[in-house]
């Protein structure tokens, strides 16, 4: 089975398909609204309803889940089934009707395992469900299926041709898993015996069906092998219930493997199932993710203008969403929308400077590429971005934000703090000791009541010692 991936994120398996485009989308491109779980999402481009692909592209290959199948057989329901067979072998009278009833219950339970596993359900059915009246007709279909299989092998033996006998035997063994799968899915004997329907199962899995068959053959033989190894050391009264217990356990493991194989190849088999409940987002987060995803799709389709408008509409509903603002800025800058980008910075820079100064510093550097003398119109924004730029060793850019700050913003109460930051930048970043000393002297003379004077004097002493050593 070829895995289909998201058209716009090639590493992500597809979970949605648009018949109109046609395009495949992953969960990355189609977020779900938790407040409207029944709402069918629309294609981001043509607005047609999307078709859900279920777990067809996300299911783990069955051969990688072998340990989980053995663990499946150790769940309470599966162990209760195996224990029931064990107790029956010990205490149930040798009445054919009773054993027929037991075979009926066992068939119903094992078919339930296949059906549940094909839907991605990881919990084994309870033993109680095998005794419900509903579904007992399935037993007769299973019985007919096995009788026809035995009849085919018996007739082949009558021809006294060893080659024919083994050809029919192997053919029946190869087809039985696919027939049981078809019976569990469609609940009809016709489907289980139809060459087209059974062939569809084998075709969907391709050569991997042989891997499944090989595992099933080994599991089918396992109870016999274990019983044979124990036969020399255990009395028959103990050996029989042990054999029944092993048969029940390995039968459940086999059916869980068959069911999961169907789950893995659900797309090729024409139905949809999900392994886990689809993750929906609260309304606000849903709108944000939807806008971001659709804008990215539009941009990758070469529709930059439409991508901008999608983000602009989302920002009208959530103007202070940092991630939306950042993406909108990146898109404006990338599309060289110079004037619109600079206008947006008036809102975006104060928001980013408060919530993520490093992000604001990047936006400032972008702005300088559009306008070399660009300066924010807020002193606190200048100071915060300057601090972030100094941390990135962008000293000259940082100092340009702090230059003449007392003249540009005479009412700003944190001039001493900003100029102390600038003095450190001059001394540490550019090695300009004298300008740093002059700036520190300005702080002491202009703001004698500042609580930062102790730090100013400490930096002055450090710079003085550096000059004396030099």
C-alpha cells in the first residue's frame, strides 16, 4: 500500500482528500473545531467538502506491532475467553450439542476481535459480548466456510495426486484469512466466498498479505508445538486444558493481527476508521490555526495577496495574537509590501517587545531593510529591542535605538536605565570607553536621584581601571 502524504507537507500523512481539486491534506492543513465536531471541513482552495481518509495513511504497519498483538491477548476479555476454553476441556461433558454451542461462542468472540481491531479499537471485547443473542448467525457462516474448505481438501485427496492435494491445501490456507476478514467486515457468506471480494482483500495488501499469512501460519502451529514439547512431562488431564488455553490465546492474537491488517489497509478496502479520536481545538485556537494553515497553502500556490487577506481577517478577530502578527509581518516583508509592513510594525513591535523581545528585534532588523532610519515611536519598545539586539551582538543597531532618547522622549522615566544599557553596549560591544564614560557622567549629572547611581558608579570604576591599565 502506497502511503499518501499531504500535498503541502510531504512528511505528513494525508488524512483528508478533496475530490474537486483533487488534493490531499494532512491534519497540519485541516484543523478541527472542537465546538463543532460534526462539521465537515472544507477545502482551503475550492471550498468543497473534504473526504475523511481515516487512519489509512497513518496506521503503523502490522508487522511492526507484533508485540502489541501478543499483549492484546493478555487483556481481561481475551484471557477470560482462553480460560473458558480451558475449563470447558476439563469439565464439559462430551455432548456434541454442547461442543457445537462452544464452537459457536468461540467463533462469535473471535469474529468480534477481528471486527473491533479493524476499527482501530485496542481493547479486547469482553467475554460477555460473545453470549449476546445478536450476531450468532455469524457462527453458521463461519461453519459453512470451514466445511467448504475441508470439502475442497477432501475432494483433492480423492484424486490421489499429491501435487494437487498440496496445491489445494496451500490455496485454501492462503485464502482462509482473507475470507474470515471479508466475513467480519461484510457479515455475509457471499462476500466471504466471492473470489472478487476475497481477492480485493489480498489485492489491497499486495505481497504483504504473504507476510500476514506467514505470521498467522506460525501462530496457528504454535499451540501444537508447545503442547508437543510439554507432552513428555505432563499427564493428559493437565495437557488438554493447557492446550485449550494456548489455542484460545493464540487464536485471539491471530484475529487481532488480521483485524489490524484490515485497519492498516482501510483506504484500499474502501472504508474509513480512526485509531484515536480526532483532535479538535477550542474556537479561538481553531480560527488561528485555520488562518495560518490556509495562508500557507495560498502562499505555496503563489497566491500571496489572498494569503495576506486571510491573515488580515484573522487579525481583525484576534489583534493581539503574537503568532498571527509575526506570520503577517513575515509575509508582508517577504512579499516586499513596504508601506503596509511599516504600518503594521506600529502595532506589532510593541506587542512583540512585551511578549518576545527577540522576535521584536528580528522585526526591527527587517524594518531597517525597508527604511534605514526606522525607529519605533515608543521609548520602552526601543529599550527592550535594544536589549535584545545587544544579546545578539548587534551593538550598533541597538545603540541607534537609544541615541538621544532623552530628547526624543523627554517624559520617559527610565532614561537612566536605557543609557546605562547604552554605556555597557559602547564599552563591551564596541570597546568605546570614552563615549561610555561621558554617557555615565551624563546620567549622574542629569538624574542625580536615580536609584541606578550605584550601578553607574560601579561601571565608571571598572572603565577607569581599564583606562589606567591601557
